[in-house]
């Protein structure tokens, strides 16, 4: 399993930046660094997800990667 730090735009929920990190301790450390950098930035957020691949997190957590309109289309499909 890999760790993925996802930095996303809170309003658009699109164009998220994904940082894959294999080592759990390194991933947690990096998460804290990014959180510190983004503190006070109300437009962006960060999460850490654990999965077998980036494709998996893009499928299971699509709200970080798709625009609102794309999410509506997915829900209607």
C-alpha cells in the first residue's frame, strides 16, 4: 500500500496535486509540512490517503479530483 498526499482546491475540487509516498513515516511528516504551509489558506486543503494505487484513490475519492459538474454527472450515470 502507498500513501498519497492530496492537495486540493476547496472550491473547484479539480486539478488536485498528488504526492505518492511509500514510507508511512515520511508520508506523515510530509503531510504535517504541507498542513503547516497551507495553514490560513482557506482555498486549499490537504489529506493523506492510503491505497494500492493513485487510480484507486481517484476512483474512491473522486470529490478531490472532479469539478462539481463532473460529480453531478457521475451521480446521474
